């Protein structure tokens, strides 16, 4: 697929929590239609990066541009309305609401009410299990089903860019495969994706390009297939001895 201009550009982003520098002046971009993987060990600054993009954590320096516009100072709900949805680590579904109610919450920023019903149907096609469980309380579902719901809820805002934080975390391999199949489908439907993932092999199999983050800095950036063959990435992240 040929990717044109960047939909997301981050320049010199730095994020601190009190005295801890979580992200140390990184720059990265996601082109229109790409899946970009951000991999790295725990505590390397991946989630802080996503939280900065979606406005959940204010950063100390740097510029974040979405579709060429500076969104650095925007409130989180305005960032969603602009076209960026985040699926949080740990899924974050509202357990005492039904599947349907959770999904409807995802569409709260939209004005085009008539298309919402149509989008619900698309979500049920993407994740048939949600259709079977639409009246069920989200908290009573399995981890895999909750992950599907979290992704469907984020998509109900009709994002142009989807931020995924650890979608495979704590899930059985067969469910992980299903989730990644869905991620590829979502991308084929025109949504650009920035994917933070501990399962580096899975992430790089799905992605076009990837960045490797270590202690708040980006140490390697390359095409996904090159990263899969990179000796350092193989030994540190893919568990393959070289």
C-alpha cells in the first residue's frame, strides 16, 4: 500500500511525572493508512506517549500534529472529535453497563446520529460475539470479549487514527490472533493505527513500520520486516537468540 502524507506527527515530545522523565524528546510519525508498532519493555514510555497524543497527560515539551493541525493543547474530548480514539491498556470497559451501552458511549461525540445504527451493525460483523452478548453486562464477559468491546467502542467514534495500548495483554493466543485479525480489517477499512504492544512479534507481523523505545527514547526505527530481522530486536524483544 502506498502511504501518502503523515496523519500524525510528533516532534520532540517530552513527558515527566514529577521528577521522572518518562519520555525524553521523541519524534515519530504515522502515515495515512499505516499500522505503526511502538514496542519496548515495560516502563519504556510507550503508554505515556499514547496518553499525550490523546490529551490524557499533558507533556512538558514538543508538538503533536494531527492531519497537519497542532492538537498539543486540545482537551481529550476535542481530540476524540478531531478523529483520534484510544483503546486503553486494561480495556477500561464499564462493567455495570451492557455491551450496547458501552458501544453507544463511544459515539457520544458524533452529530451524524443516523449513521450510528449502521456502524453498530459493522461492529457486530467485525466481532460477532458482541452481537450475541449485546444485552450482557460488560463486566461479566471474558477478557477477550472485553477487548473486542473496547475496540468496538473506540471505533464507534469513527476515528481516522486508532491508538491501541497492549491489546493482547492477558489474552489466550487464539483470542490474540482474532484481535489482530480484526486490527488488520480495521486498517483495511481506512483507519490508521498506532499500536503499543508487548507481543513484539505479533505487532511487527501486523505493522508496516515500527519504533523501538527504551527508557523514554526511540532507539530504532525501521520497516517492520527489518525490525523482525534486527539482531537486537530479536534477542531483546522476540526472545530469539542470535
